[in-house]
C-alpha cells in the first residue's frame, strides 16, 4: 500500500481543501472543488474502535460523479485507538476495501478513498501474535503494556471514505429485528462463509489473522477482568453463570484455539445488527465495518449474530430452526455440514461470545461510553447467558461431531 503524508488525525482536520484533494485523487471530481462541508457524527457508542461521521460537501459546481454525501471513518479516541492499532484493525479495513471487497459476492459499501501514513507488511501482525503466543500469560501481559505505551507515543493515521447507506434501514442491536430479517442475514452470512469454506485462497490473505492466533490475548483480557465482573454483578449471577465463568478461566485458551481447527472460513468478526443495513427494495443485506475480520470456525459469526439478535426468551427450537436456515443456505452454495456438527460449532461459538463480552466493561484499554455502550453490553451478556442454558459445556471441547 502507498503511504501518504496528509492523513487527518481528528475530525477538525477534515477541511474542504483536504476533501477536495481526496475526491480528486479518487477520480470523483475533476474541475470543481469542495467549498464547504458538514460533519455529523453517527453511531456513537455503537462502534468502539472507529469514529464514524456523515460528510455532506457543497461543491463550487456540480459534477456527475461527485458524491452528495459520504461516510468518513477515522480511529476513535486515543485509548481505543491504541487497542485498534495494536491489532491492526484500521489497516485491515483499508486492505479489505482495496484488495478483498471486489472479490466478495455479498453487498458491502462502495469504497471511495482511503489513506494511511504508515503500514505493516502483511505478515507483521501475525508474527507479533505468534511471538506473544509463545509467552506465558504473565509475559503476554508485560509485552502488552510495552506495546501499548509505544503505540500511544507513535499513533498512526488512517482515514476511509465510503458510500453513505443511511437511506437504507439500519440494524439496531438493542432493538432487535424480525424473523424475516434474521433469515436474510443468515443467508447473507452463508454466502460469505460458503465462498471461502475450507478454501486454499485463505492462505493468500496473510493480513487477516486467524482466530487461534489471538488465543493468548483473548485469555489475558478475560482473566484480568472476569473477577471484577463477577464482583460487580454478584447479585445477578446464578450458580450456573458462575460455573460458566470459572470454566472459561480454565478452558478459554483451548476454546479459542479450537476455533481454528474446524470448517475454516473468512469471518466478518463483528457480525451484529449494528453492522448491517437492509435494502428492502432489493431484498439485500449490506454488511459494513470490516475492521475485525478473522479466519476460523463459522460458528463464531453465527454465535456473534444470534447471541444478540435473538430475544432473551428464544427457545431451543427457535435456535435450531435458524441453524437449519443457515445450513440449507450453505448447501445451496455447495457446502455440506451436518446439523450436529453445526450445532456444536454454534455452541463453542456461544461460549466464545461469553468469553469475549463478559469482561468488556472492565477492560482498562477500552472505553465503551456511558449510555448506549454499557446498556448494549449488559443486554448482550444476558442474552448470551440465556442461550448457554442448554449447552453442556463441561465436556464440549472433547466431543466434536463428524462433519
């Protein structure tokens, strides 16, 4: 990728002159220029690693390709920016739009422009995580502190301009969605997963880190925060809830590692309603926010979506019916997996969801805000616990069904 010097660091750096240069370099305007612009921040406490705003430019004169509005994405506040940069999420999203988006069969926003002032070669993050995974958890903790300090002193700059989809119906994780929406999302997910299911082409994407390579960091994050979570919500946790949380302290590392051993495919990594919009006229689901892509078990994306999209009182019959919808959609794309195998992948995915979301509110390096963010996380955790009621977690890691 090409390094550029003039990359905004904050919203105040988005000026008419900068936007003019960006749109000209993208071939969207030629003779005209932006003389004024309006910035409206959207999705606050929805996306925790990126700041998102609608940019509405006013041009000196009209041109046919000049966009009436755009979505701007830059890294969020410094605390979350350090986390995002250390995991390579901003660079990953730019690589997605430049290199991978044209190959996908599902709908995603149109890419207009992206820039960064520094980048790692494709294998850099993977090598970093491989090194961390060879350390004991205490060593990982020390290395993480050092890495965080270095990045805080040398933050990189990233910017992305993509299609404004706000005229479509946006998903809302707190408000949920209809069964028909869930069906359409699962069909879209199956389209994405089916395209890359056990595909050799995944080896051509070294900048997308396999999920098992994050095992040590995920476990460190969990063990550093779970006791604080248990203390804060002691009155709301049942004996089974505590048993689940304690089981993850022992088996969380193995749980993440096993996600990389079965039905490997390209995962969105943050497949939830806040990152989906619905084009009802054309019966399409458009998938946004590609910062956290990974490679691993399809059950991760399945559990990620269903954990929050299904209501608290969803039954096992409801869940199995949705899994059948997804499996039949896979079969329509030439991918066969048994219902038992898919159910197992979903269940270990749901355990991984609890491993991820339970400690979020007590992570020192992540700010989730004070309003919608905490409400969203509490709702998500409660729904995840409810979907684990029927899961026999004690022996699940040794009971892989045949494909």
